[in-house]
C-alpha cells in the first residue's frame, strides 16, 4: 500500500506540472487533447497538492503491529490488547512476525 501511495502521489505531481507547462490534458486512447488553458493554474496546483498529500501519507503511514496467542492462535491488533494478554485464554501474546518460524510445530 505504501508503494501505491508514493507512486500515485508522484504521478499526480507530474500531471500537475504537465498541466501547468503545456495547458492540455492528453487522452491517449482517442488521440484527443483537452485544452485547459483557462484553468491550468488552479488545476495544476490542485493536482500537485493532492499528489503531495498522497506522498506524505505514503511516507508517514504507521505500521500496524499484530500479536498472536500461542495457545488459541487468535490474532489481535496491538492497540486492542494493551496488556499483551489474550482476551480469550489470558495467555501472553507474541509478535506475529516470525511466529511460525519460532514455532514450526504450529504450521499447518
């Protein structure tokens, strides 16, 4: 998802620059270009701002931590279990990353 946000943001910023410079939007399917010379500045700046927001979201996106119960194998968001105990069986939770590497007997 992070790659999509960054890519989409860069594409929007480049589109905004292209609109400001050329004052047209090209449709490559039908070889028709739309003249946007009357609104090139607001439209170009809007594309750059929205693209910048997408880039910022891609950079600042938090990674979500998941925990898993070694007994019942239920998974939980870290924010849902602040005490790191399974709500079902009250066992201490483990980080889900690398869980099956640490417990190869649990692999299905």
